[in-house]
C-alpha cells in the first residue's frame, strides 16, 4: 500500500483537514511513511481601476502567502509528527493541482478531508474537491468524513 513511503494531505486549514492529518499520522506511524502537507493557494486577482484604490497585487499575495504559511506551520506542529510542508499557487481548480502534485512526488496515498456541507444542487453542479481528487488521482485516495455528517441517521435494531 505505501510503496514510496509518502502520504499527501491537502489542507484548507479546516477541521476536516485536521482530521485527515490525524488519520495520516496513524497510517504514517504504522507504515513508516512521510507526511506531505499541501496547501493550494489562489493568488489575489487584481483589477485595475481609477475608482477604487487597491494595494499592489504583489503585496496582497505576499500577505496571503505569509498568513497561509503560519497556518500551515501551526497545523504541522499540532500533528505531533514530522510533516513536510508545501504550498502551491494555482489559479485553477485545487483538485487538479493536488493530483498533479501527488503524481510529481509520487505519493502512495492522498488522505483528504470532506466538508459535507454542500446542498444537493451545489453538489450536482460543481461537486467537491475531495470527489474530484478521487476521480482524477493516479494513486489511492482515502476520504476522511467529517464528524457528525450522518448524525441524523439512527441505529435501529
């Protein structure tokens, strides 16, 4: 299962991403694997206008990058396990960037959190990042479900 000894955990700094990282730590410990924590950042879009003063786009992107790096470091420290951090900038779909990154390493497993808060129409029209990763990844993908997603389902015996 863990041939190259690498597990990729994409993060958006949510509780679901933290849960995926916790599960990755368990698997990495069991299989003596590395954990690669990846955040895909979308750069700021800059519109030039005479009507609204906007900071230069480089300053905005640098501030976003610094903030994301701090959050990435915090999440890595909270894992309590050696984590290799990565940040990729992408103007496209994050799932595509995640899959391309995973293939370039190569990793054995992508362990991704799922939010589970989309409505049926939104899910039908755009899907989720986790689902897109499952469809397009060239390696195994494990989706960590959020706590309480099925809390309204009762156990009948």
